[in-house]
């Protein structure tokens, strides 16, 4: 088995974030649950956008943010995700490549435009996401470069993209290719709504020994396990998956690797501006630590540092020099 | 003469800013002069963008930023500027309307896309602008709503848009309409490059008693007057224009109204993040003060407060509650 060229190849939504500051009243008036993510169609995206305040646009997408973080730390990351042939697609492709992420998925000319996520950020820094997936859900097996998958130490999959059929089929094929090449497969659970929609499919992946690394937050791991108790939920997956990593917001993060449990506190942040991307950048830091062969606890710490950087400003892509921050 | 519905109607570039942090070395390598603005074509925009780091997109345009600031302070502002029928055009229209600015210019389906300004921000907070004007320079007389012009106390013109022929023709017609309705006409000089290209035309406007209010910075007023001495430059225009307002960066601002000269120091800012929009928001604050009938000195102070808010963050549209800030 040759040394892989990439540390991580991720497959996920290719999305531009449209971020607007708002008051809690606006969420109430729109019937939105703070902190949630929901999928919306083009019509609802147009309606909600017209009610939102002025916004700033930055490239996003959960797994894409993770690869951006890895590249910003000097890691070697690739990304697979679908944009359309439009201006937002150009912005997405520019930003991810500008950070040094290998991104070769060709834009496609479909009816749907490039996906976007309308993000409402309340004064407490919490983000409420309304995702119009657009072209992002048009990812098919044809978009995969199997040699690229075989050349990455870890294939990292985003659960958001596990819900629609075409991208899930692409991900299932990517898993086969990665496994055949002796690579590891990681999954991030993304959101409770994804778990509700694809529970059996996630459990099949875990039970079938297909998964080497599972990322989740507290609510997600409880939801997938069906356990109300955190420790029981963690134990349920730690038996099946060699490495389970769970973020618990201001309570820090915990990892269980082959029975050994390690936890770290959250990094202090002076002012939480926008929590968008906290989990994505935690995963980036953790994966970089692991790629450098650092101990589990160090990897968790680097993840926490990266999460702390991202929630101190608007947008889910790193602004500070992550390499210097981590050093 | 009826009470005008709008405090200010501005005509200017309709542009989305593409803002990227960079090091001084990048400016040197690209042969760019720090702090300058230059017009670039589509090809150069594509080339430069491909060399830039990841970016954030926010709506911009000099006079558009000024109307955004006025609306954010509760003033009644309108804007006229041309976008294309594309995603950046939708973003521009959304953002300016979301702030409460009256914006009725219909997007047009031309070869050029919506204009954008590639802004490189160095660690000292200085911005270097590379503007691909795109559809913005396709503004014609047909885009004007003469009733709207007649219904604004001040017609505010951006010198950037005075350079290309079609928009200048539209502005000349707008001046006629405003004058016929007994309204005031204001001009902001925008940039030295504009002055070099249209010196005679600006001087004609000033000498012909067409101008009631002139905004400039120190370098611009020196360039237009041909005087190397600031006081001499100021005096040259204060004789011709009833109200001249000049910003002098960290030295503050000065106004001369019918012979009376008033100046204020600059507002202190902890950390200058991005100077983009400082002059635009100064004008917004000043015009709001004047619209509320405040003394000249107060208007200058409000302008300084608004400029200080805008340079403390990325982007040229207000993020803080300007109304509260000024109160």
C-alpha cells in the first residue's frame, strides 16, 4: 500500500453561505427553531431571502469547510461537491481552491443553481440554517475520480449529502473504492434531521464495519443511538466504530478509541459571534492532529482551537492563521 | 415647492465587493499601488481573482454605500444604479432594499455581468480596489425616474460614474431635473483617476453654478484645483460651491459653508480592519445630520462616527446600529 497523496478527501454539499444578523423575533415570526438546519426549496429560498436583512456571502458547506480548515493548517485535502455553471458556483470553486484544497468536480448546467444556505445569526451567536441545496444534490457517481479516492488516507463523508439518493449512491461507491484501497472511512452526522431520515442506512454502515471514524455532536449521537443518556449513546457506537469523536459545545469534546476515552474542555472565546462551522472546523483540527500522528488528546485540543477561531467571526472558513494558532 | 419625499437620491455604480485579506508582498508582485482604485476589464478581473485568496462578498458601490448608511440611520434614501440579470445583481438589489433604500433600477440583460470590485485588504487595514464595472457602466438616461429625482432634497452623484459616457449623460439629465424642481445637487469626487479623466467636465459643473455640495478627500481636492496647498485648494472651491466637505483620514474632516470653516478631529478607532467605504459612510452621516437640520459641526461629527464604524470591520455597509451609535 503506497503512502496516500491526500490526508483527507471529503464529499459534501458545495454551498455558498448567505449570512445575515437578525433578532430572535425574526426567528419566531418565521417559525424557525434556533440552531436548526432545514432544507428549503427554491421558492421558499426566494421568499425567506426577501425578508432577510442585508447579508454577506462566504463559501460554506460542512465537509467543504473541514477541507478548507485542513488546507489552512498545511494538510493535504481534496473535496468533491457539485456546483452549477453560475456566479455562486464560481465563487465556491475559487474560494476552496484559493485555500489549496484539490477541487476537480466540474460545474454542471442543470436547472438548479448552485446551492446556498440562508443563515440567520442571532445576537447570542447561534446560527439557524435554511439550505437550498440546488445543484449540490445533483452529485452523481460520475463526478467521482476513483484514483483520487484511492489516494486519500481518509474518505470523509457528510451526512447532509447522505439523505438524497444520487449523492448517497456516489458516496456508497466511494466507500467501496476507499476500502478496496485500504483507506479509512469517516462520517460526520451533520444534523438530527438527517439521522431521522436515514437512520437504518447509517446503522447499516456502522454495523457492517464500514466506518472507521464517526464525528457527531451530543444531540446527534443520542438521536442515532436512541439512548437518552450520553455515556450510553457513546458506548453504543464505541463498540462498533474504532474511533468516535463527539463535540459537546461549551462542555468541550470527547473521543473514544478502542475503549480508551479522552476528553478536553472547550477553548475559551471572548465573544461568540457566529457558531456556523464550529463542528466542521473542529473536525479539521482533529483530522490534522491525527494526520501528524499526534496523541488523541492533542488532536482534540487542536480541534477545539480551530472551533474557537471560527465562532469568533462571521463565516465558516478560517480567517486567522490556523497554522500559527495551532503551533 | 412641496416637501421632498426622499432626503437623498444617489446615482452611482451598482457593485458587489469581493474582499480578500492579503499581504503587502501580493500588491508588490501584482504591481498595485496601495490605496488606489483602478478600472479593470473582464479578462483582468478573471486573472486577478484566480490569484487572490478566499474572499467574502458584500454589496458595495460608493454612492450605494452612502444611501445604505443614510437608510440605516433612519433617513429616506433612494439609489439608481445598473446591475445585470445575474446572481450578483440579485445580491446587490436584495442588500440595498433590505436596508430600506428605494431601489427601482431594473436589471438588464447585457453582455456584461453585474460589476464587482476585487478589494485587497492589507494588514494595516488599507484597501486597494480593482473594479470591473460590468453592467454598472451600462446605465442610461432611460433608467431614470424623473419624478423620483424631483422628489429628493438632494441629488447625490458619484464621480466614478461620471467617467463613462452613457452614465454621465444620465447624470447630466438628472441634474437638469433636480434643478428644475428646485433641489440641491451634490457630487463626491471618488478618486484622483476620475479627476484626471474628467477635469474639465467637473470644473464646468462647478463654475456653472450647478453644484450645491462637494465631497472630496484631501488628495482629490488638491488634484482638481491644481493647488499643492490644502488651504488654497479648499478656498478655490469654497468660492464657487455653497458647501464643501473634505475628509482628511486620521486628521479628521473640514467643511466650508459660505465662507465659514468648521473642522472636527477623526473619531478614534481601536483597530482599523478595512478602510473600504470610510468616505462613503462619512458622507452618509454628514447628509443625515444636514437632513435633520443640525449645525455643520454636528453633521461632521456624525460623519466621523459613521466612518469610524465602517473601518472597524470588513465591508463597506454598516453592521452596527448606526441610529443608536449617533444618538
